[in-house]
C-alpha cells in the first residue's frame, strides 16, 4: 500500500523537533521523547504564565504597602481610603507611581488618609 501522508507528517514532526532543539540527550532527536518533553514543557509554560500574573500583583502590593507606610498608612487603610475618595487607579499604576514618582504618590496618600477610617 502506498503512503500518501509522508511529506505532511514529516513537516508536522519537523515543527516539533525544531521546538525541542536544545533539549538534553534524546529529548531532542527521538520522536516519542520529543512529544513527552514538549507536552510537559508546554504545561509548565502555561502554568508559568498564570503564576507570572500572581507574582506581579504581589510585587505591586508590596511596593504600594512600602510607600504607603512611609506616609503613615497601612496597605489596607490606603486602599480603602482610595475607594472612599473615589480614586480609580489600579495596583499596577499605583505601584509604578510609588516607584517612579514618589511626590505624586504622597499626594494620593494624603487624599487616602483624609478619606480613610480613623483607627
């Protein structure tokens, strides 16, 4: 019987082999090992993209907390004060502001301090 999918299947396999280039031992040149290696690595890549978002949010919160504490506020009081004041800035922007422009962050912190509940 004549095989008709040789070229197509070889092209498909070449894509996988290209992605496995640089892997250790037989994980780069044996078809079954390439499949196993890439499936696991793609699983890790997917999970890593989700974890990166978590890590960034955690970093933003730490930066905001550190900057807010310099102005005499805890993170939770700072955020609740911002909500009551009606300031709609997200954590990414606030952390960037605290990192690059402390003067404007202090103004926002003062606004949050006025609106924050008393201790």
